[in-house]
C-alpha cells in the first residue's frame, strides 16, 4: 500500500511521537535534503542530490531516511502567491505519488511559498558568492521548509498542552 500523502497536520497524526523527519526541496535539476533531530526541534542540511532518474533519486532519499531512522517526509509544495497550483506544484504532487509507492513513511506537503527567495536573500546577506549560493541554495531551502514545518508542529503541541 502506498504511503499516505497528506497536509502537515494530518501526516503528523500518523507519525510516532519521536523520530527524525526528512525535508525535501524539489527542483528540476536537484533535490535539497534536510533532516530534523529525533525530537523535531531543529532542521539541518544533509545534501543536494543531482537529479538523474526517478528511481535513483528515490533510492537515495530512502537511504537517507533509513540512515536517520526517519518517521516521515516533509515535501515543499510550491504554491503560487494567489494560492493556486501551477506546473511546479503539479510536478511535486506527481513526484509524491510516485515516491509514495516506494516507501511506507507518511509524506507531508508543506506550503513553501517564497522559501527559495527568502533563502537567497539570507545567503546574499551573508555575502556568499553567486557560485557558492548555487551550490547550497536547494539544501538551504530544504532546511527552511523543514524548519517551518517543525515550528508549526511545535506550535500545535504547545496549543494542545497549554
């Protein structure tokens, strides 16, 4: 049975209390990968995968999840500013559908509007060269996406407990 593909809140209900989450920023040429600590407080960059073929890319993502004992995936969904979904969002959903057939870990979709732009500004602010930014932007976007999802989950926990 394919893994469920859900909004963050619904996916979180299927994840165990503890366990790392793997954050993904899907690009046309690369996939930025970040991972959280088991308590889901902090996102850290892992790598940028140069996209080859879907099966090879998916195998690498599953290997990362296995190495980190991950409980699930958080996939950045590039929604337009008017909340509509364009070709990139459709491509992300297609990737999620295909990927879900290869894993049983729940996949959360997280609105990643402006994540790459925010990361780009941050890297420019750090006076990073254009070439170096190109090398790390996808991994940093994955960190940004995953940290946003972790912060949302933490706020939900506080609301429930408080």
